[in-house]
C-alpha cells in the first residue's frame, strides 16, 4: 500500500506545475486579444467620425450649388472676384476655375518724329575773337594773330604755341644750371635757372629751379631779389616739394632785410602748416632765436 501512495503523491506533484503554466499562458493570450479588440474599436470610431464630417461637407456643397446666390453690393462683388478666380477655392467648393482670355495689345507702328539736325555754320566775328586772344608779352596787343590777310580782312592763320621741348633736353638743361652754381658760376646758374622756370612753368622741376635760383641770389648778397624769387615759388607752387624750404629761406631773407616781424610770421606758418616735419623743427629753433 505504501509504494502505491508514494507513486500517487509523486504523480500529483509532477502535474501541478504543468497546470499552472497552462493557466498563465491562457491569461496572456486573452489579454492580447482584448487589447486588439480595443484598438479595432478605436479605429472604427475614428473612421465613423471622419465619414460623418465628409457627409456634412458634401451636403453643404450641394446646398450651395442648388440655392440661388444672394444679391451682393458692388464692393462685395469686387472683393469676391479674386476668391472665385482662385483655382484652389473653386475646387474646394466643387466649382470649375474660370478661364481668362489673354488680350495682347500691339503698339502702333508709327515712325518717330524726325529732328532737324542741320545746323548752319557761322564764322565768328573777328572783333569777338580778339576778345579771347591774349596779346603776347612785348607786343602791341595784336601779336597773337599773324600771317597773311585775306581779301576780306580776316586773318588767314593764327600763330601756334611753340612746340614743347624734349623732356630729356630740359632735364639736361636743369642739371647744367645747377652744376653752374656748384662750380662757382653763380650768376650764370641763377640766370639759367630763372629762365628755365619762366619758359617751362609746368615742368616737374620748375619749383626747384626757382628755389636754387633764390639760393644763388642769397649767395650773391641779393636778399631782396632772393625774397622775390622765393615769394614766386610759394605763390606758384604751393603743393611743390620745395615750398617748405622756400618759406624758411624767405624768412631768412626777411631777417637779413631787418624785417623780423615778417620772419616770425613765416616761421610760425611753417610750424602750423607742416607740423612734425624737419622744416617745422628748424622754424621752431629759429623762432626761439628771434624771440626778444
């Protein structure tokens, strides 16, 4: 009897875990099915709601298409025209977009008015031309018009300005004049440099020619003549590279001519007009020496 009871208890003990596992699996399957059912119900409700909205919108569209449009004011009609012409709004209301006719305007092919371009050429009066012709130095006032006269008394040709000299020749002339000063021919150098500046006022070295000419005159003890030369340099070439030294030399000439007030004014002008330059430093030093 005992062996039988032992075998019975063992069979019961082995079958108990199997029954528990089967029950847990069944509960899991039931939970999964319930979740799927809930998902399907929610999806069905969403579809029904969407269907109802579509049916309502379709009913409204049909009612608008059947009912006659109320009379609108001109301003309302004008404001409603762009909406009716809009293809997006027309399609939303079930209406076909309006077709617009393209009208092209052709310009009139008329020729432009003609402008009279024929201008008669009139020779200027001789008396009027003389007003614009400056007489040459040393002439009687009519030296700028030369040449044979025609039968009517008008000049056949007018004198032309002398041709410009070769720049290389001018540079050589300038260097030769400066060399005269260095080699002791001061008078010849001053004369040549003065003539060079007078005949070639637009030459790049015309201001330097005046400066060295003034130095030569100072060497010849001609302070008054040198002062005039430096004044001409400052007046005619205010932006030249020799104007600062020219102002210093002019002030020195003023000192030699016992014109201390004018000298101080020139030195002060150099200091204020060219600050920070070597010329300004020299002017400050000479101002200190001139102070009483």
